C-alpha cells in the first residue's frame, strides 16, 4: 500500500529493488539459497503480523534481510530438547539458544554456515569446525549435526565432544 501522495513506483521498479535486496552476494543473480532465505524471512514477517504493517515497498527498500532468523516462528520442540525450556525465551543456555537458531534451518553443513552469524551474535568467538561442529568459547566443542554425509537422514543435535 502506498500512502504518500505522488507517483507510485512501478511494479518493474519494485521488482528490481527487491531483486537487488535478495541478491545478497551482489553477483547479479539470485541463487536458490538467497531466494530461500528471503522466503524464510518473508514468511516469518507474515507469521509475526509484519505483513499487515509493512508493504512490498517497505520490504523492497529495507530488504527482508533486515529481519533476523530469530524473528521467524519457532519450530516444534525436537527430540533431545525439553519442551518447557524450548519455548521459554528466558532459558538461555547455549543448547537452547543455539538449538532455537539451528532448527529454523534445514540440517546440513551449508545451513550451519548460514546460521553461524546469528550464533556468533549470541556467543562471540564461536567457530564452525568441520561440517557439523561448533567450538564455543567457555563451552567447548559441540557436535550439532547428525549424519551430514551424502544420502543420510540429517538432523540437528547437541552432543558435547570429549
């Protein structure tokens, strides 16, 4: 919805602005990863009531990337996590904070790399080790991926290594 008086941007202009925002690596094309991230952010905004307050023009000008993965809906509690702790935002142990971030992504090494900035924002100095582990300062090495090899039933986990 355009609320200002004047010439409304054309659909072509909006699409061009949106495409520039979605193309996060600025290579002139939108990869499936970039598009999936945009859709995830957009769905999260809609689920949280953001779409009723933000227009397509707003999304094009600010970009869906302004949304955080933590703004998307929390998935159901996975096995290995306690449901009361899972849904309690005040329960802030690394297992639950990082788990809530990871379970919003498909379980694979690429998603772990995508989730890493959100994890590092909560636990500075965290690094990815190999395909499926995180080295978290003061917490140690945690294996967060199960069966990250080709053709396996991949999933997120929380297994302290060593």
